[in-house]
């Protein structure tokens, strides 16, 4: 398992990695607890975790909720796109998805999602 961050130039850098027997809630709690200690993060830290959906099934979401209850947990758009592409291959789907992902306000996002759902309700 690993944790990465973004620098001021949107470059990805490695924060930490851990080698565990399996990805489960207990191993994620161990990993996140160590990161929290190293970065001096308190229980009430309000940062955002971004992961693929598979990590949720493997206990990441539960570990985050228990150790950092004020933190947000979001899904990586690249992974959402990869999963979506398995079913909807037209470039228009990718374009709609990325427009929604890059929206900077809630009203803009809702407007773009409405457009997307008019294009294909099931894809939304």
C-alpha cells in the first residue's frame, strides 16, 4: 500500500509505502495510523483521501472513518473513467465525464451532470 501527495506543480510524490500480508481494515488502520503519527495529523484533521473503489472494499474507507472522522474520502476520476470505459467506449462519454470532474462549482457540476444524463441516463 502507498500514500502519495501532490506538490504545487501538480506533481505526484510518494509520502509512504507499507508492505502488508493483505489489504484489509486492520492493515489500512496500521498504515494510516503510522502516516498520521509521522505527519503529526490529529484525529480531527480535515483532509481528503482519494482512492479507487476497490480500496473501499478492502477496508480503506472504514479505516479512514475510524482514524480521521473529519476527513473526506473521494474516488479517483481516472479509475472511474477506466471502469466506465469498459462499458461505454465512445469518446463522448469520456468528454462528458471529464467536464463534470473539472467543474469548479456545484451549480456548474449539476448542470453538466444534467447534460450528461440527457445524453445517456444510464451512464450517469
